[in-house]
C-alpha cells in the first residue's frame, strides 16, 4: 500500500471528497482552457477548409504560424517598440499614481480637489484627447507615452488611494496613542495595508498600458521601421495581408497574457507570507 493510499484511508469520506475535488480543480484549471484553445484552433482551420475561405480574408492557423516565423524579424522589432512604450508608461503610472495616492491620503482637501480631474482623464476616450496631444506635443514617442500613461494611470491611483484609506481604525488609534507621527503611520501602517490594493491595480494597469500603447499607435498613425505592432496591423490591413495581421494580433495577445502572469507572480511573491488572499493559495 502506497503512502497516498494509506493517507486516503485515514480521511473520512467528506474530507476525501474535498481532497479529490481540489485535485480535480487543480488539473482542470490548466486542462480545460488548453482543451478549449485546441478545439477553437481546430474549428478555425476546419471553417477555412470547409468554406474555402481565401487566405486574404481568413488564413488558416498553420499559415499564421508560418508568417510568425517568416516575419519574425519585422514583428519582433515592432514588438520591442510597443513594449518600450508599455513599460515606460506603466512605470510612470506607478510613480504618479502612488505619489498622488499618498498625497491624497495625507490631505482630504487635496483629494477632493484633484481626484475629479483623474476621473475626467479616465472616462474621456483617448481618441478624443489625442488631437489635443497632437497639437501641443511634437515628439512622436512622447505622444504615444502620454496616451498610454493616461490609460494606465487611474487604476493605480484609485486602488492605492482606497488601500491607504482602508486601514483598520483600531490600528490607527493604536499608532496615535503611541505617539506615531504621520510619516510613521504612513510607512509602517498605511503603505503595508495598501499593498494588496496597489498590486491589484498594478495587474489591471499592466494590461491597460499595453492597450494604451497599441491604441495610441493606431490614433497616431505611427509608421516606418521604428513603429510598433499597431502600425504593422494597419499596414497589413491596407495590403490585405491577413496572415501578418493575425500574427501581430497573436503577439499582442500573448504579450498581454505574459504581462498579467508576471505581475500576478510578483503579487503572489510579495503577499504570500502575510496576506490572506495569498495564504489560501499556499495551503
């Protein structure tokens, strides 16, 4: 009898059922999405074959993969341009969002005065703002960076402000009773309490910064060898080069997934030893 079987015999039926359910969930979390993806790709290929759809309208998956290989140099250089705008805008969003959130937490008057302007930036479509940016800014990279920053900025500001204002009142009173200064309360109480909120906003902002970079390239009409993936999509659309268009879309999607996974891993590594959301995953 193996150790696993011996352990299973010691468990009561309800506990054994729970263990089996958790095991199935762990397996299904990976198997089910992969199965759906494989089925979707197979259906995509069969639809192209059954309906004899021309390649310039809907290419088969194999053709798209071949294009990814053949145009790897062009697409990878464009991907690097898009990633540069994405990560720079995310960095600026983190600096600006956290800095303003700390300022808002220190003064309610400042929050009431300036938070509405952040909401205005969030709810106004970037395609409506860009004509103004295009008038006032000459540098193309700065235009793209500003557009992507506007899109990614608000989730970090909003989540971090919420976290800083969600500190337990009893702990806040305890710090005050012990004579803690506002800086000490911020450093040792409010910032650690806001960390899960900030990391949640960071995961959202990571994807939004990529979306902002791509949308900015679309509305800016950036072209040339130093342009990003959005320009490759526009160019492929004009030339009816559907395989390259799909290849660029796949690269953008995979990049977004990778950014989310990396930020989720960072969040888990930071929170795993002390926050309840990560501790549950450790069990």
